């Protein structure tokens, strides 16, 4: 009986492999590494925890634009990265997940559970990378006949732990790995295709499309455009064709920058004329004082990359030596590829140092193992002699050991990063549960939070909503219904933000019974005074009690409850012209104005707030 059951299970598997030759089996085996990659990224993604707690930027920015695209709204105004291909990945995944798991209409299902749509987008994003690894390896094997090169290609994402790390998120940087992998396949195909068979005119379209797709993901990809120009041995006219195709591809894949070119041009100009991140900092191209420490940071993050760059340049001159290579044409192409990749990496480093942020450079760690492939191609092209045969054998063993040592170190780093991510997610979830339990659902809540998130999902939703620009109208009505009592402090307005409306405290108090809550995120303590000044325009200070419900002394994260007692609301139905007239009367009386200034200082509120309070009091109490 056991033998029969075993036979029933194993027979289909035996039949699957019975008629397949070794080449087919190798193709099947090429699924293993991509599957391991997909599994690792899947685990890393879920170890991140809820994204609204700690990774709002840029996930929710792209998420809302992608959802709008999925709803048939193509008039995207978001051009910062620009990230348009990522938003279409989100749109496609959103429609798929809603088709199979949607419980409400498309928009309602998303707004009720945006995290589900983040999971779907991340899975599709990594499936695209996984398929690129699989198909790319097959194409490399067909071009080169080398199993080792195919396997080295598939190991590219494991060459640096950050490549697996960013794959757990929804980032333009993660999607940028895909055009890099396709470029690597094109480079290898170019090296192994004879001059008489390589049709540059046709290939230029492909080169331009791939690089254009990468730039549409993020402008940080722009330095990669130099790679084909250095690599391809062609006339200026043919290289100009590539540049034209590249320009067309960017316009198609990142069409929002064409439609909103004025805003995009202004943003680019600000980025290049200021030394800080996102167009901030001093009005100069670069802060020279930061270049050395930032470069040192990049160097220490992955010394092996710079060692491999150096080794590749040592191999680059081999075609210049007589009778060293069996195929001179392939040798010179490999040399140009090595030089092109090194120039590209240096340009990417320079681009990153311009306004430094480590994640700008993360995708380009993919070049690390690709340079090893180019070294392997060059060494494999050496003319065979008895001595060279021994050297090639020793070199192959050393290269294998070198790759294994890199993979081992990066595996350890991946494991450590996953532990850190899991611990951070658990801490954010625990703190978030405490704060949400302390916040009554029926009380108005004002949130001033950091860019990366807060315990309240409404904050993440609002961040994504604001970044959808003109597409906000698609979400606005439903958000006003779902979050009628959530308000947001924004530093660029004197009012509170409420689903594309700007409101004052009187609007918030209309939705309150006797209490208002204020959440102050880490690093936002300075905003408390501003919020309270706005509050005391409409409430008498002596009729408000302040209670700190939660306080983290290390980060100054707080949840504050303001309780209104004895009907302390200042009447706001008074004629505003009458109030302004009374304020002018106070200002014109120097002694009275001096007294108001003193009262404002004593109460720790602004002079304007105190003027408003005194003016209202005088009107309500004329005697």
C-alpha cells in the first residue's frame, strides 16, 4: 500500500523529467535562485509590519497615484521621482487584488484596507524582478553557452544586502533593478554577437527604451544613460538615434513630466542649484564639505564593490597584448563594457554625493556581480595553452570562492537586517496599539507627525492623499465620510488641513463634545505652541484643562487631551468686522496694547491670539 502511494506521487515527477534533455533540466534549475529571491523578499516585506506605522514615504505617495490610475484617472501630477512605472505596477496589482479579494467597490475596498494593496503591489513588483532573473539567465545561456554566467547573473540581487532589503518595500529604487538587469543582458548579448550579426539600428530602440524606463522610475538612473554611449562602437549618427529613442521613452514612461513640464523644470532647477536634499540647503551646486565624509560612508558600506571595480580595470587592457585572447573582437567589447560600467558607477556616486541620501545609490550595487561576470568573460577569452589552462582552472576556483565569500557576508547582513526590521515593526505596533487605545474614536484628533508615519492610519492616508494633487477629488468625498474628525497640522499653513479643506479650531470644536486630542510625533514638539495658540483663539484658557495621556521622554512623542469645561467656548458668531475694529482700537491705545503684549507673554500665546481674545471679550462685555 505504501509503495503504491509512493508510486502514485512520484510517477508524474518521473514522467516530467523522463523525456527532457540536460539543457531543459538546466533551464528548469534556473528557477531555483529566482524562487529563493522571491521568498526572501516576501519575508522581508511582511517583517516590515504595517507600512502606515513607519514607512509612509514614499509608499503611500505612489500608492494613491497608482490607485487613481487603476480607477481610470491618468492625469497624474506627481513628478518628484517621477516613479510613473511604479504607479502603473500598483494600478495593475490593485485591479488584480480587487478582482480576487475585493469586498466593496474598488475605491471603498482600498480606503478600508490600503495595506492589502501595498502587499499586492510589492508582490507584483518582486514577481517582475523574479521573472527578469529567470528569463535573463536563459537569454544569457543562449548567447554564451555558459551555465556559470547564467548563475552569476541570477546572484546579482544577493550581491549586496540592501538589494534584498529595498525589495521588501514599494520604492522606485526597487523597480530600477529590473532595467539594470535587462541592460546587463543586452551588454552580454552585444559582447557575444559578431559585428556582422549585430543590428545596432534595431537594438538602439531597445537600449533607449530600457534606459528611459529606468529614468522614468527615478531621475537617479540618468547617469546610466552613458553606458551604451561608451559601450557601443558606432558612428555619432547611430548614437544620436539611441539618444532620440531614450528621450521618447522617457516622455512615454514618465508622461506626467511632459504634461506638467513647468513644475518639473522648476523642481529640477531647484535640485541642481541647491546643495541639500529635495532642493533645500544653500544656493550652490554642492556642499564640498560633505563630499569626503559621504564618499567614505559609501566606501565603508561595501568595500568589495570598489575592490571589484579595481580588479576589473586591471583586466580591461588584456586585448592590447598580442596573442593573449582567442577572440580579439569579444575582448575589446568586454574592455569597453568594463570601462562603461566603471564610468557609470562613478557618475552614480557623483550624482548621489550631489544631494546625499544612501537609498539613491542602493540599486546600483547590482553592478557588483555584473563586473564579476565581465571579468569572467575576459578571463574565459584567454588563449588556451598548458600554462593558461592551469591558470584558468585556478582562477575559476578562486572566483567561485570569492563569490561564495561575498554571498556569505551578505547573507549574514540580510539576516541581521530582517531581525532589525522585525524588532522595529513590533515596537511600532505595540506603541501604536497603546496610543490608539488611549484615543477615543468619537473625539476630534489633530495629528502632527514625522514624514515616516504615525500610529494612526488616517495620517498615512492623508500623506498619500495630498501627494495625489489634482487626483484628490477622486478620494475626497469618501475620506470626509470615513475620517470626519481627523485633522492635520501642516507647517506651510496657518490652518489645519482636513481632506483638501483648510479649517480653523472653530470647525474642529463644532465636531467635539467636551474634548480634543492632539498627537505630537517624534521631533514635532515645537508645533505644540502653535496648535495651542490656535486653540485659545476660540477657548478661554481658564476653561480648558490639559492632560498628557502619553509621553515618550526620549522622542518627545505625546498624546495630549484638551478638555473643555464650564462651556468655555468663545462665541464666534460675532461680526468679524466688529472684532477687527476693536483690535485696531486696542493697537491705537499704547498702554492697552502694551498690556495685551504682557498678557500674551504670560499666557505663552501669540500677540494676535491675545488681541483676538481681548477684542471678543470687550464686545461681549461692553460694560
